[in-house]
């Protein structure tokens, strides 16, 4: 199922979100509204960044409160969620579930209601868009880490979500692959929520949200938030013995 809604800015709303993972309280009444096209999320490991991504993508449900994207309750409406939101994880092996590239790309399309023949054709068109037509029958295990990242990106783009969440998408990649994937992402018409420790990659974003212990510590323009965040991280260095979430 494709959405007829235009690409561009998408409204994301978290209202009074309470969420615990196992025995750890991650969020306790978090409320956020996001409508900017390029939004970055920064914070220390364990601050709640990846759990925020999972909640917005509808991969986790809040214990209390609600999360909506373009008016869709992503925890309750899975089909509506995948029409609105795609997510690119840090480790492609946590995302890829099928043995061949073609199967990986067609799966999401059939989950949206597309018939298998149309899904195969759409998958081939996506591969052609990236000059990777020969990859359709290629085993995923034969690809490099950067190539598997690209497969994940193509699988997300094939479903035409209006919002893409990037959870440390460049971690562990070499510089050439990072530049190449970054170029693809910069040219996308979709809205992006980008979680990263690479502050230089976020300097031109519309907004930066700094999470600390599951709460918004600072929220604003990159030229305000990023220097403050970097200064605080350098001040804490390795001396901060507080327990992260």
C-alpha cells in the first residue's frame, strides 16, 4: 500500500510517553513535537536515542502515552506505520532477514499489499536507480558491510515512507562508503530523523534534540545545541560515573 501524501515535512508527536525496557525506565512522560524536515538527535550512549527511534517507527509501543506520525498511531496501526515511517539501523545484519537482495526488497512491498509480480518489478526498478540491477539474485552474505547498508536503504526507499529514521547509519563504515551513503541520504525528499555521534554530519540540519537520561536536555538550532553538547561531553570526559539508561 502506497501513501498518496506528498513527501516533505511530516508531523511527529509523542504525548506523555512512558516506556520501560525490561527493568530500566527509559522515558517517563516524554512529550515532543517534530515537524522540521531534517532533525538530529544526539546524546550519550544509553540516553534513549535508539528507543526513541523504535517508538517513532512503531517497533515498540509506549507503556503509557501515544506516538503518532502524520496522524497515524504507529504502535496500533502497523500497516499505517510502514506507509509513513522507515528506519535504517546501525547494523544492517539486524535489519536484513532474507538470503537474497531481491527477496529483501520485495518483502516490504508485499507487506504493504503489493502483488508479488509488481513487487519484483518495483524492487528491480529500485536497484536500477542505484545502478545495482545485477544484485537482485545476489546472496546478501556475499556483500560488504557498506553494500548491505545500501540494501537496507533501498528496501526502505522502495516502500516510499514519508519519514526515514537513521540510527547511527554510518557506524563502522569506511570513509568512502560513508560519503557515498551520505550523498544518497542528503538528496532524499523524505523527512529525516538522524541519530548520530558524528556532530559534523548534523551541522546543516534544521533542529537538534539533545537527549539526556530519557529527557530533552536541550532543543534548538544546530549552532546552539551542538557546541553546548560537545562542550559538556568534553567536560564530563571519562570522569562522569553516573549510570546511563
